[in-house]
C-alpha cells in the first residue's frame, strides 16, 4: 500500500500542510528542527494511533491550537480510501474512513499499515523491558488489529487487580496484629482473597492469550530478524530474540529455549504462578506475573545486545527488528506496509548504508528523512522534498 496524500492541520509545528506522495522512495531533507520527523510521525500515528516519540497526545497538537487533524489518502491494490483522525487531547479522538460517520479510532486500525524506524528505536536494544513489550504488542496490532482491544482489556485487569492487592494489604496487617479477635477483618480479608481469585482467572485467560500471541509472533519474526541483521551487517554476527517469561520455572525455561507451549498450558501455568507468588503480591501490592512483567532478550552471537553491543551494532539491531517487521507484514498482508526511515542513515557506516538501500529499494513506498542529503545513498534518493520552517517544497528532478 502507499500514501497518495498526507494532510496536516495544527499537527506539531504545522498550521496546515498538504504533501502529495507517490509510490517509490521519497526523501524529506532539511536542517534540524524544520519539521521532517513531524511529517512522518503523523503517518505513523494514522497507522498505529500512537506516536513513536510521545505517549500522550498533547505535544502532537500545535501549541495554541485545540485539536490536530491528520488526513491521508491510502491506496491499496488500486483502491483509494480517505482516512482522517482528529486528535483532541484530554478528550476522545475521532476517526473517519471515507464518507462514513465518525467512529472510534480503534475501528479504523488496519486501514494504513506502516513500519517506522526512528532514532528512538535505539531504546529497543538499550532500554527497559517495557520498550520491547511495546514493540511486540504494536506489531501484534499491526498484524491483527483486534489485539488492540485485548491489549487494553489486559491493562485494565492488571490495574484493578493491583488495586485489590493494595486494599488487601492493610487487612492482612490488621489481621496479623489482632489475631482471631476481630472476625470482621477476617471475613473482609476472605472476601478480598476470593475476589482476587476471580481476577486471577480473568488475568490468566486474557494474559495467557497475549503471551501465546507474542510467542507465535516472535517465532514468525525470528527468521526475518536473523536475515535482516545479517544483510545490514554483512554477516558480522547472528541476531536473535528470545522471550523471557514471568511464568514459573519449567514453563519459563521452555519458552526461553524457543518453545511455544499451547495456549491452555500457558493459561494454566499463569494460574499456578499466581498461587506461588501470592504472598509477595499481597505484601507488595502489585501483580508479579503476566505479560506486563515479561521481556524479550536480544542477543548478538552469544552475547546479550544490551550492555555489550556497540552503538552502530545496537542501531543495526533496532533497524533489523523494524526491517523484519516489514518483511513479516509484507508476507502476512500480501501488501507492503509503508516503510518510514527517520534519520536512519547518519548513524550507519558506508557499507551498512548501501546494503540498507538495496534492501528497501523494492518496497512499495519508502519515506525517508535526513538532515544531510548526502547521507542518503544515491540509489535511494527518489523524489525529494525540502523541509524548511514548516514548508514542504518538492525539489525539481
Ligand atoms: N506541538 C507543537 N507545536 C509547535 N511546534 C512544535 C510542536 N511540537 C514540535 N514542534 C516543533 O517542531 C520542531 C521539530 O520538528 P521535527 O522533529 O520534525 O524536526 P526535524 O526536521 O525532524 O529535525 P531533526 O533533523 O533535528 O530530526 C521543533 O522546532 C519543535 O519546537
Ligand atoms: Mg527528525
């Protein structure tokens, strides 16, 4: 698929801009801070309903404006659809597909698919487990949008279960101080623990299916990751990603070894794991088992990437994860997602630049940003826009 138009109103630094796009490679060139990333961030937002730079919508709206609008014409298999999002920080966002009435943004997920690489992706390798969980879950949603709802259900269940654990804490303390004298405390505690068991079931069911989906995703992604890293780095070492699960030991070890247990088995293991950590959970007031506690271990050869890989290797690893995502979605969807490469070339050595250029040259649409035009290999320049102070102007060929 590709974008034929990208139109912004009060998005980031743009009061209003309309960029006509074509399939193939398009490069946005301009000095720092001129609005290159803002453009491609908008495209990514249309596809994922989130920004790769901020977790809240506030900064996406131009300072002084109330709402932002991002609109695009998305072409897939020759069919064009108008996709529009209205970003209202602090209020519900709205989406519109074609002439249909406005709906919830979640309903339009899947219309546009993008794979976006940006300097922030270095955190996939160097950052906290949360970065890697988000990577997996976002790819899950890009592959199958229905995971968006399951993902937010899961977050809600964890929040409610944590609240319950916290409320059980003082009861437990009171209970142990007063011994058997206070029947009320005990019955309250018993009822809290009973409710906790109900939440355990919810959490194991929803969380277990999420873990199962992540494991299958990682299994499908792995060969593409190995190949992409190999191609970018010219076979320097093997890139691997394995899942680190918070489930109890025999199951966690099997998962770490690359096995994907059946979903029912994961759900059952999660239940058992809750029982094992019950005391700690009540003491600390947090849920200690589940997909929100898991991680993905990234390795280059025999060493973990985190803490060992060089800057360029880490960059290439993050890039490998995105290129692998692109290949996986291309295979799954039968159409190419729009590939966005924000500032990718400046950090790569000459060999890696050329090899990356060769790798992405056949994608249906590639949007590239660069502060220095010469950093982009000649083979990949394609159509070029100059971005200056929020003005986007096509360069003559
Ligand atoms: N909500 C906003 N309202 C107004 N201006 C904003 C808003 N958010 C960001 N900006 C401005 O947009 C500019 C950053 O744009 P962007 O990140 O696209 O730059 P860039 O061209 O990609 O630069 P670089 O080459 O450094 O990556 C900054 O000057 C910033 O102040
Ligand atoms: Mg930028």
